C-alpha cells in the first residue's frame, strides 16, 4: 500500500499536478485575503492553463535533450512524448472551450498573460539569452508569470481595490515563487549541466546563487513581518500560512544534505504552495473541532 501511494504521488509530481493544485490553493488564499468568492470555472481554467504551460515546458526540455535525461520527470516526458503531446493538444482545446465561458472581464488579462508566456517560450527555446543579470533568467520570468497569473482570477472579482494589500500580496507570492524556483535551480545545477539545461545556477554560478537566495529569503521574512504589522487584523490564519510557506523554504535552503535525498527538495518546495488548503479545511470544518 505504501509503495503504491509513493508511486502515485511520484506520478502526481511528474505530471505537475502538484503545481496545478498549488496554484489553485494560492488563488483560494487570494480570495480569502481579499474576502471575495471566486467562481469554480475560474479555478478550473487557472489550473488547466498552468498544467498546459508546465507540461509544454517539460516536453520542450525533454525534446531538446539528446540523450536519456537524468531526472525522472524528463525521462518520463521523453518516454511518453507522443502521448503527452496529444493529451496537451486535447487539453488546450478543452481550455479554449472553458475560456469562452469565462466572464469577459478576464479576457484582457488572460490575453496579456498568454502573450507574456508565449514570449517566455520564444526566449527560452529559440534564443540564447547571454545576459547574466538575475532579471533575465528563466526562473525570474516564471515567478513573475506565476504571481500575476494566480492573482488574475481573484482580482477580476474585486469590487474595490485595496492597493497596499494587493501590492503586498503580489510581492509576497512573487518572492515565495522566486525562492522556490531558485532553490530548485541550485539543487539541480549538476543535473542541468549534464542535460544541457539553461538555469540561473548555470548562468550565475552556485556561489553567487547561494548569496542571492540568502538575501532574497531575508527580504521575504522582513516583508512578511511588515504585512503582519499592517494587515494582520482579521487575516491571521492567512498570514500564518504565508509565514509557514516561507519557513519551510528556509529549511530546504538550510538543510541540503537532508533534502537532496530522493529529491525531497523538489517535493517540499512545491508542497508549500498546498498549505492554503489547510485554511480551506479550517474554514469548512473549523466549527466541528
């Protein structure tokens, strides 16, 4: 039973369904912070869009590797390249149909995000960006798209804009996503080198990236404390969850010997974005405890 559960969860991660679940969870966290209700169709569209983006990225990476990949995720995408490509096309058609059912207010933001994601793939696949500044790196672009995309649905439902709170949330989610991606880049530096993958660790070097991670994590911690001071009243559960997300990523950064075993670093780095589901459970069943 344990072996079956372990294999199922491994497949769940390989197919990026943990990332999809995390995106939906963070969108729900947005709705709780802004005290609004999001339509189910928006959650479905968001999750499917993220799966399409991540799967396309993995398929392109697998296609570019001339040998058998060194990671389980890319070996899987190499082995089932055709089947996953067909599934992706069917998913894209389904996503287009769902998008037609969405409120028109979402379309402008959605089209802009689609254009940014297309530009990302263009830069990543056809061009070799030689710049070594952090802002140009793949992980930075993905963190920006992630934080903006996950906020698109919730913000479309807002009747009034609490600008300081929204700005704080955007930067907090961006910081956590960026820290997550840079940590994975650091842990997978040697693998990326073998598989000819571009990453921040490859561009800037491991030593420089470790310094960047330390400073970024420190800034996130300070920024979280600022949010607690400014917005804590009435939102304490959400703030605790955000703090736990940062704290977990800090443990991944500080304990490489433990988290390197069995790709624990990737499992936990992505799992932190599922923490908001605990908020949902607490709200749904809290009165029964």
